[in-house]
């Protein structure tokens, strides 16, 4: 049988791509990409000519069955997302689970992911933390925020520029406006920025300064 390679791609600077990731993408039989238009720039930059196929959250259930069949037939297939490590707040979980259930080998390469540098740069305790990804947008959002109010570990969230002020404000409402936090945006890109402060201070900052880029919010856990 073939093998599924889960390949991280840069979250910002293309120089963050590893030599091994480039070689695997060149040598595999097929690349599953979240958005083939976005990934085409990456592949062209590194001279990778392997054929791509779309694999995203709207087709991954149907796509996974076909991919498993091809892997059983002996093909080696790589999975990439638009940025970072697939399956971490990105498509990938379903195909990995399908491969595991079918007895197909899966190998995830180490590499770029946005929350690790954001957590380290926050200056907040990181020996124990919980990764929350994106909070529910509607159903279950308040329930989850109430549950997190008692969390003692440092918490890590992903957020879009369109909802970051709302999320910071709600975190302050449920966790306390004076809770220490850190916001990183555009990690590894030209205008990367990390700002530390209380949740109320960060809410005020991004209310006054239009949020741009993709965000990682890190919040200190509740004191014991």
C-alpha cells in the first residue's frame, strides 16, 4: 500500500518550508490541497510539478473514500492546507482517520503551525496549555466561554480579523477584563506583530486599530 504524508506549509515566510517537505511534494504521486489556486504559488516557487487535487471541508467526506482507494493501490499522496499543519483547524482529520481505519500508514512531518510561536512569544505560562482553535460562531459559543472561565491552563485561540474584537471583548466578559493575554497576527510575515496586555487593553487597541491578518489569541488561565 501507499502512504499518506501530512505536510505542513509556511504560515508566512516561504523560507519556513523544510527541505524534506519539498522533496516529498516533488516525489509523491498526488497532492491534496485545500485550495489549489493558493497552493499553486507555493508549488511554483519551489519547482514542484506534482498534480494537485482539491481536498477541503466541503468535499473531504467524499474525497477521503477515493483517496483511500488510491493509497490501497500503491500511490503515495501528500496532504497540504493553505498554511500550517493540515488537520489543525484545517481540513485533514477525516482523511487521516479513514487511513488509520484502513490500515494505511500516515506520516505527519514536523513543521509550521501558527499557535506554537504565538504561545512562546506571549510570555504566558506554556508548560501546560489547551488549544481551542476557533470558538463556535453561534451555537454553543456562550456555553464554551462559560466553561473556559474556570480553565487554569493557558488557552490558545485562532480568530479572523473580522471577529477578533468581538472575541476579545467576550473573553473579557466571561474570563475577566483584567486577565493577561497576548495577540499575535501575521505570524512569520513582513508585518508580524505581537501585543501583550489585559483583555480590556487588547480590545481597546484593536477597536482603535483596524485588525488585519490572521490572529492567534493567547489567554492566561485562571489563577489557582
